[in-house]
């Protein structure tokens, strides 16, 4: 009797196992396919290996491939496309239905521009930003205007705003292009002339004396954020070792140039192009041998700045000597010693210039009166003052003279 009961119990347990079921919930999934138009006419070398796409619903992200169906979480989400480090774009509000296929067709934009219309010699160099104002869309890209074009933008259909801007100039120009699904557009960013210019005119031409002319003269147009403190150089640090043309400076924290255009001491006139500055975003100065001419750059306008060439000869007897330079900065017959940088700090401190030998050439802007004190060394080796000559550079005239 006991054995029978055990067998019956085993039979009951064995039969109960037949009723166990695996419960597997069904995830709501749909399919998403993103297709691209043919961009070969815009750029035959467009490299899809650097192109990436994802679709995100809440915290679930799926990687996608162009032209391929992908299982994605059903719901409302965002498609994000990215091309290497060049640009990123997104389209949100895309609704994926359970067990259904959703197709999206991208659009392509190939922008180009005339780099000669947007590059400058000094001051802030604006960049070209790409963005959109469309709701539920984003676009982030930035181009160097010194290039002549940009990568193909293979993005969701949207309106694309191209903006020429810099934080210190503000938005200078905008152009909007609308893209529909499947569009392939090559567009030119048509920036009008928005720069101003400084016409640096060396009214007396080339220097008569070339000995030490480069080391004795410093000529530059600088962009600075604020004024330099008293006793410090207005020009770029170590200008003599910089190449002619545009150079980048430093942060500008102490008034030193953020950028500058160096001119060699050849007496050759030059046009300097720059963009107007936003209010409170700095100044443009012409600095010629520590004499500063502050200028305002206005779009499509030119400012002429005359610069004199001072050729300092030997005495009329052809005897060589030395001379010192004095500048009437206040225009009230208050001549102060000519100052030069004494070190290569940032910014450099100024000190009174030592006497120069005659037969040297200097440049000064038409702005202040100058005085030249001439000396000859006597038999005891003492420098004695022989002559003083004033030159009025507050107006243009013939500045060539002999002592």
C-alpha cells in the first residue's frame, strides 16, 4: 500500500510539468530606412566611410546604414547624422509605428564661396557657420573662409542658414537655402563687399638710406581689444622677427595686439582690408615707430593714412654725426624723447632711444611735429649739440631735408 502511494505521487508531479510555459514579451519594433540622393555630381569623391547615422527613442539608440532597413524601437525619436568632425545634423519628431517600415530621404547641399571676398589682413577673421531655424531640426558646422568650399552636407531636408560671423564683428551676412527630400544643390554663398580698407600711402616713397632701415623702423596695423598701459609698447612684441603680412598676436589681455599686419620698411604703399568691429570689441591702430593713428573701419569705405619718409643726411659739409628724435605728441610744442621697446615682454616696456648715426631713414605718420637734435663728438669724445631742426608732420609736405 505504501509503494502504491509513492508511485501515484510521482505520477502527479510528472504530469504537472507538462503545464509549464515560457512567457516572452513582444517588444514594439518598427523598421527605419534612410536613403540618400546621388551626390556624385556634387562631389565624386564623397566618402561614405566617414558618414554615420543613429536613431534614438528615449534611451535606446540604434546605428543605421544608408539604404538598409534597420529594426528600431517604435515611438517618436531623433535621427542624427554626422560626417567625421565636419558637421552634425538631426531631425526629431520622427514617428516609428510598430511592425511598420518608415522611410526618410535625405538631401544634399554643396556650398562654395569666393574666399577673396571674406579674408582680411588684420583683425577678426569671421568663419562661416551652418545652422537651421527649423523646429525639431538641428545643424552644426563651421567652415574656414580661406577655403573655397565645404564638404557635401548630406542631411535631413531642412532650411540651411549660412552665416558669416565672428564674436567680435557679430553676424555680418546670412543666406538661407531650403532643402526638400532628395534635393541635391550646389550653392554659392554670395557675400557682398563688407570690408573696409586702410590706404597706407607713403607719400615720399622709398627710403634714401637702407642701412638699419628694418631694425630702426617698426610699421604695423594692429587689432587690439583695449589700450596699452602707459610706458608700454603699442606695437607687436618682437616685430622684427615676424614675417611681413598677417600675424596672430596674443590674448590681448594687456592691450597687446591680438592680430597685426606687418609692413617692411620699403616705403611701398599698401591697402589693408578688415571687417568693421562690433561695439566694444576693440580698435584698429596704425603703429609707426610708436606713433599711433587710431582708425575706424567702415564697410565699403576706405581711409587714407599718409606716412612720411624722413631721410636724415650727414651735415652739409658731409661730416657724419649722430642725432636724437623728439615727438610733440600733444601738438603744443612739448617735445618728448622718441621711445623704443627695450625688451621683448608682453607687452614690451619703452625706453628713450639711443642716438642714431646720420644717413638713416625713418617713417612717421602725418600726425605730429618732430624735432631732430644733431650732435658731433669733440676732441675730448664728448657729444656736443650742433643743430636742432623741427619738421611739421601735422600736414603733408616735402619732408626731405639736410642738416
